[in-house]
C-alpha cells in the first residue's frame, strides 16, 4: 500500500511511527517489509549511509551537489535531523538512527 492511499487517521499514524520502525546501529540495514518502505529516518547520532535505495526509479530530484541526487558515505547527516523519503533499502555506515516504515 502506498502512503498516499492511507486515510487521514492512518496517515497520521504513519507520522507517529505506528506502522513500525527499526533502530539501526553502525553497519546495520533495513529493507522493505512487505509493502512497507522506509519513509523517515531520525538521527540519534551523526550518521553516514552506504545505501539509501529509492523505492521507485521514477523518483528523482534536482540535486545540485557534486554527486547528483545520491547520498554517499562521505555525507554526514547531523544528530537530531529527520529526513523524509521512500526507500526500499537503507544501510547505515556509522551512527545510530531510527527508520520509520510506512
């Protein structure tokens, strides 16, 4: 089920993490669970990632960084930041974070 097909109450529950989550520590990963994808990631520590696979190849941005629309393991996302997206696989290189499913 895609996130845009949830009712208003269900969509609010996704935002509260009630669909499920996974806490990742150095080197751990999470992949799609059934039709659920990673829809948000909150950093408990400064984090770097080795994998952040978009769930749809049709989803692209207009990134202007030197490496396009990809996050590389040289990009550090600071503690306390939450990023939103739709990823089918996430692998944490360093740090501690929680991945919310939706």
